C-alpha cells in the first residue's frame, strides 16, 4: 500500500514538473516572441532581399554586361587607375574589384562615397554609383536596424539569440501529443479548406517547422558574427588554435622579376593571382594599393559561394606572408567554419539552390511573429467573449 502511494506521488510529481516546464516554455514562446517580434520581422525581411543583392543589382544596371575581349586584353590595375584618374582627377584611387572578363571593375575611392565602375578593357568609366544605395540601406537595417553605434548591433544580436530559442520552444509546441495519422497530418500540412484562423495557425505551426533547421542555422551563424565569445567557442570546439606569431613570415617567396615601383608590384601581384594562384573564378579578384603604414599588399581571390581567400604580400619583397589564407579545401575544420560562416549565414554556400531555400526560409521567419501574434489575438478575443 505504501509503495503504491509512493509511486502515485512520484508520478504526480513528474507530471507537475512536466506541466511547469511546459508552462514556462509556452510563456516564453508567447511573451518573449511578442517583445522581439518587430526586430525579427525586420531582420528576416532585409535578409530576404540581401540574398539576391548581386542578381538584382546586375539586372538593374544596363551597363553591367561588358563585351568579353579575352583575358589577355584585361587591363592591369595601374593602367585602369591612370585612365580613371585622367577622367576624374580629384579621385584618390587604390581599391579595385574585378568581377571577371564580362563585367566592370569596381573602384572604391578613398575620398568619395561614390563607387566607380569602369570597363576592364578600356578603363572607360561606365557609371558612378552612390555607395549608400538601396542595398546599403537594407544591409544597415539587417545589421543594426538603422540604429547608429553599438546599440543597434546589440539589439540585432540579442534578438537573433532569442529567435533561436523561440524556434526551439516552438518545436516543443509543434510536437504532436500522439503520432497517429490525424495529428501527423495536422503537424505537416496546412488545411487550406479551413477558416482563416485555422489557416493562420497552420501557417505559423507547419511552416515554422519546415523553416526550423535553416532558421537555426541562420541564427547560429549570425551569433558567430555578433558574439565574440560564440565565435571563439566554436573555433576552439572545432580544434582551432589562435596564431600567436604576428611577425611577417614568408610562406612563399617571390620567384619572378622584382618590379621597381608600386604600380609594377600591384600589376605583378594581379597577374600572378589571376593566372597562377586563383582556382575558383580566378579573374574575379580584389586588390588594394597599400597605404603608407601598411607592411603588406592585400589581394583576395577564390571568391565563390560566400567564401574567399585573403592573400598578403610583403610590400618590399612580394613574398606571400604566413597570415595569408590557404586554399579552403586545405583548411582544418575550425578555419573552414570561420571562412564559410558568411556563406552558411547568407545561403551563398550552395549557389542558386541554397539561395532560394534561404530566401523562403527567411520569408517564413519574417511571417512567424505576425501569424503568432494573430494566433494569440484570436485566443484573447475568444477568452473575452467566454
């Protein structure tokens, strides 16, 4: 008799604990979801637009497509620099981004907010575009909700963390009590024949489940960008080791003729990177003239699927220094994750297919606070009538 009472008490205690955790889960999902609803909607909607920034920008620029005259006729940076400065004498030019042999070269002047786009075969200026264009505005919203300073960035980062927790608490709410045919159908399909309240509930519940994994991935990679402690923690867990040596050490010595001036050095690096070092779309390269205080010359290659390879050349002897990235295929898991984080966050990692998946997942994430609020509002009005 005593044992039966004890078992009954233990069962009741477990049920009470389960009920308590469920109430906490439900409270968090409802009220914290309402508080962070607006930031989540804005972050998700701006993310939708940024997924296809490059494609939309190219379509909206009739001058973007350039006749391909062959890579041997592409002008090196020093020549483009002189020709552009001849057309715009006031510009201080040192940053170039080649998009390949069928697109303009983007030039970022140090003393202007305008971006210069020039023909890579002639140096002719094709367009001047304000750096603070539509997508710059969208990007500012995605990163800091158009709030200047650290406050905006912190709001976005903490909202991202809370959203990840909301996805997990939502999974608890979505989980069917019984895995029978009826409840499984309700959990995985939208009842389009139902009333609007039912459709709205399914849009929140069902679509939220389908976007769960990508939503968590976007949130997690966003937290790596937003919280240094998360970034360092992931790096350490994957076996990464921070480089303590900050001295310039040659990883590969320059084996060609040494140019005498900076123009010659920039052109030589451009030629070596595009013809020998770059592997993925090698004609797409970013290269910068160094400032007086810089000890190295920066170039970037292998810009594909949201990843890139940063290269640093000693400005005196052009040796490739040890701080340069390896080929991404040769990186250890920790370095691979750090370099792939942007592609994993944006959907660029798998090309057009993953871009579309991320677009729809972001759209669903943007809808969740709205449909969730309507679910709560409908129940609230119903309880008042009762």
